[in-house]
């Protein structure tokens, strides 16, 4: 059966990754959380005490960063960093790091390599616009801020991280602003993306909606 590329973009904490992961698993596709890649880069730079405002210093470190995936886990230079990339320090710095063009070039090249044989579900901010502008299915997810913050808090608690709702909300607002206004590949809805508002639907409903759209695309291709 013909394989397609599914691009899922949208704001932080709209349920992109949880949905993309399940859609991929149901279709037997590879799932890539591109946000986790930017988070892993941020974690590395923070651990190395790199001055994130010094672009040259950041660029000098990029060759030392190797990101790989093992099932749905992310490895930074061979080490599983699934939990470490969700800390407050990473949340607070990831938007600045992902606005740096050299960082984006490295991530986008790797993402395009992963998707070149199709059969991939990738979620992020620029997947339908920059990484896979020809993706057969593009989804843009939105949700109200209140529900996004609550969902993110629950997700963090499940990982053992107890962050107050107000601080989560502030961080989401700040990241929305930086991600949508940066010069290189800002978060915008691709013209041909299908918008899904997840405020009042369950995770299972989101998954089924996208799975059905995907099946239509697979059958029409
Ligand atoms: O999806 P997330 O919240 O884990 O993403 C973390 C940050 O990474 C997000 O605030 C912006 C950046 N990002 C990006 O610039 N491009 C992507 N394709 C994915 C994420």
C-alpha cells in the first residue's frame, strides 16, 4: 500500500505529539516528535553552559550533537533524554534556541532524511510549511489556552514534574509569541492544512479524525 507523509503542526500543548504517536502506531508508520529534537539541542547547550545569545558559540557546538530515536524515545549522543528535555529550564530556553537558523538547518535536514521514504507522522511547527511542503496530509491543531495548560500540567505530573498551572500558562504564552514571530520558519498554518480545534474533543477523537483523513489520502493516492 502506498505510504504518505503526515505533517501535524500547531501551538504547544494542543495534543500534537500524543495524537501523532498513536496515529503512527495505528498506521504502522514512524513517529517523529520534532519538538523533542529542538529540546534535546537546548538541553545539550544548557548542560555545556553555552551562552544562548551568542550565535557563534551555539553554532560551534552543533557538530557535537547527535540525535537519534529508539522506538519513540529520543537519544542525545546515545543517552535517553525523554524526561530531561521536559524540564522548566528547557521549556524556558527552547524557543530561543529553535529560532537560530543554524539549529533549524541541522534539524530540518535530519527530519527530511527520516521522511524521504514516507510512512512518517511528524509533529512540530514548520513540518507542513518547510520540512515537508509536499506532505499528502497536513493538520494544524489549535486549542484554548486554559485547556492546553491543564493538559500540559497533567502530562508533566505523569513524568514526575510538578509545575504550577500559572507558570505553565506563562511559558506557553511566551513560546506561542516567540514561535509565531521568529524570522526563520515561524509557526504558521500551511494553506492546505486542515485545522482541528482540540479544545472540546478527546485524544481518541483527535486520533480517529486524523487516522480517517490519512486513510482517505492513502486510498486516493
Ligand atoms: O512541540 P514542543 O512544545 O515540544 O516544541 C518545543 C519547541 O521547539 C517549540 O516551542 C518550538 C520548537 N519547535 C520548532 O521550532 N519547530 C518544530 N518543528 C518543532 C518545535
